[in-house]
């Protein structure tokens, strides 16, 4: 060990008075969480996404009989949805258990940091990571789509008769990357944020991150099938009041993730009505907020 | 009159155990006061309730009964931690941060920012002798270096109370000596220190007062010199004493009505006292 120098921590007491809520503390926690996720190399995930999108781009040229740009949009948006959910799940599930296991949580909460700031900061860090990931995926997606568009246009120019060329080119341009894809990408982001917040809620009381991940996956699946299941159950004439209450309970606790399937419509070029976009976005934001508040309540009373 | 640095009143803590009706009692009616500026050693075997006491004091665990306060502010209030610097046992900080980034992070949690924070962080790294390792990631730090970065983060908020849980655990003797010197410097600066350690010789050297816990109860506490003196028996350590001299001493002791209780190799006083208390022979 190096010799210890004379004791001097610098100036006299320079620490400002404690405030009930401080953006500085929340920002420090969020920034640190983002740094943790980036330095833990989670963005290798994005490489997989890149391979999938670029690979499908090459594949569709050679083997598909459908509109290759359309297939690319389907694959790209679908992969973006799955990857952002998975990224959020894997990153969030281990945040609190790891801090607890390493006792870093004790050191943080032994400072004048309220527990709600800790949860808030962690969640903002995950949100930051997801926003960066979605932006990178969107940029890559738009780039590959743009390249395919150029290839298609060049092929058309070479092989299409002059009188049909303008119409054919317009068709290709219409199926390529357009502004109407943006609301779809925003909804994919909101869905990932919702699922990450749910995972964080589970991790505030779970004793293992494996349990957190499994439960989160199960809720994700329930969220996707509950709408169809509810319709099937309740469509029969003789439905017991018990089943109705159970169905309403499931619908309330688990988010109906099928609502986010409007992204599939966007992929085929359908213009999403603004009202529907805001309805789905608001639904996602509301569930995110409720799960966040529940996480705060559970964590506030947890014995560490 | 200034409030005590630590006030613990009738503190009890039960932990629920799954599939068992009866909870486990970790603390039982513990009362304790530590004055500002004191260095207090909280001793006890593993599972005696020291860590639970510290966790309640720091607001990490809620008590079943009783209360704790730091400089008069209840531990249930976040403001009470303004005055505290805490070093947990075997601290593992974020491995992906450098030493400097770690101190800056904890400084921000204390409400510091800008050049004040940077100056303070550099000064603390000098204090704990880690200036050369400031830009290295903690993943590459030795145990002793981690312990020292832990001390630096505990000091970043200008604490009036330092809670140190086994600050020398796993540290080599030289490093342990350095940490002991640092604690003595804190003491000279008037910082109150609550120290939990199994290194009894070090506790004896540093602490003004000690408390010994066992099975969730405070068995005894008080000034170290008083506790040890009241139980001490005169003990000489002789060098180059011939068997004849020892025989003469025995004869003289017998004539004076004294009895030689034990002939043994010298032992640390506190160590013996600690064993007596925890084994119920006190």
C-alpha cells in the first residue's frame, strides 16, 4: 500500500443543505446506470439486430417473391420491438439485486438519498439506454431500407419500359422508409419502457433476478394473449359473473400489449390515425406510471 | 447543549422467517448513547446484532420497537444521513468506474457539484493515498485500495459521524495500520466514529468507549480504561527471568497472601475481556 498523505479533505464544510428532491442526485444515479449498462456491453445486442436486418435485406433480394422492401420493413420493425423489449428486460432485472448483493445499495442509501430518487434514477438510466438503442436501431433500419430503395430504383430504371417507369418508381418510394414509420417506432419505445418498468417493479420484491425475468416474460405473454382469450371466453352466451370479474381483474393488472400491434399495420403502409396513436401511447404511459408508483411503494417499505 | 452523535433507545428488531410462526429476534431492547467526538467500538461475535443496529441507524431497516437518532434527527428521516459517512464491510463499488469517478458519483449524491466537488475528490484521493490510481477502474483495485476508496467516499459529504463496519477486513497489516492512523486523524478532527471490528487490539488502541453485544443484547459498555481496569489483575511480563527468580516470586506472593491464578503467555487485555463477556464468565 502507498503511504497515506496528511489528512486534508480540502475546504471546510461545503456540502449544501439537504433537499427533499434533487435533480442532481437523480441525474447522478441515472447517468451512472446508463454508464453501467453501456460499459457492461449490452449494446452487443444491437450487433445482433444489425446482422438480422442486413441479413434479411440480402436474403429477400435472392429468395423472396414478395416486395423485398415490404419484407424488410416487417422484419426490421418486428426485430426492433423484440430487441428493445429483451434489452430492457435483461438490463432492468439485475439492477437492484446486483446493487443489493454488492452492498453498493447500502453505500448509496447511507447518503442523504431518498429511496424514491434511487428507483427514479435507475429507471431513467434504463429509459436513456432504451432511447439510445431505439435511435441506433432506427438509424440502421432507415439506412438499410434506403440502400434497398436505391437498389430497387436502379433495377427498375434498367429493366422497366419508360411508360411504366414513373409509376413503378412511385410504388417503390411509397413502400420505403417514410415519416409514418416514426409513430410506430415511438410506440415500440413506449412498449419497451412499459415492460422495463414492470420488470423493475418485480425486482423490488423478488429475491432472484431469474424469478424477475421469468415472471416478466410470463406477464409479457399474458399481455399479448389476454385480449384474444377474453374475447373467446366472454363471447359464449353463458358466462358466469365470477369469470367476468376474473377477466376484468386480469385486464386491469396485466397490460393489453396487443394494442401495440398497430405497429404491424404501420409496417404495411397504413397511416395510423393520430387519435389511435395517442390512445395507445397514453395507455402505455399510464401503465408505466402505475408500475413506477407501485415500485416506489414496494421499495419504500423493503427491508434491505 | 449539543445532542449526542448517536442515540439508540429501547431498540428491538424481529425478522420474520418463512414458514415459521415465531420471528427471529435480532435485537432486544438496546439502548446506547455516543457523544459527539467519541470513537466508539461496537463489538460482538458474528450474529450478535451489530450489523442490524447499524442498518437501523442508517435507515436501511425499520425497527420493530424503539428508536434511533443521529445528532438528534430520527434515522427514519433522510436528513439524518447528511451527517453520516458509511463504509460497509467488504465494500464492492461499481467496478466499471474509476477511483475518481466513484468519488465524484458519491459526491453528487451528497449534493456537491462543479469545481467544489472536483477539488474535494482530488483532495480525498490524496488523503487516502490513491492519487496515482485515480484514473484506474475499480475492477483492478486490490482489497486494501477498495477499502481506502470506501473511506474516501464516506468522507466526501463532510460527515460529523463515520460508521465503519470492519474497515480493516481483509487488509494486510501495513494497510490496516494506515487505516488505524486515518481513524486517529478523524478523531483529532472531532469526527465521531462508530467502529465495528473483530481486530480487538486495534479497537483497544483507537476507541474511547466500547460496547459488547451478544445475541442481540448489549452485555456491557463503558469507557475502555474503566472496563479493563475493573477486571484487570496485575500482570507482569518478564524477560530473562530465571526459574530461581520465578520460584522466589511465588514464595513471596504466598507469604503476602496472594495467589498466582495463571501462568501463561501474555495476551491482549481486551481480547481476554471480550472472551470472558461473550462466554458468560463475566
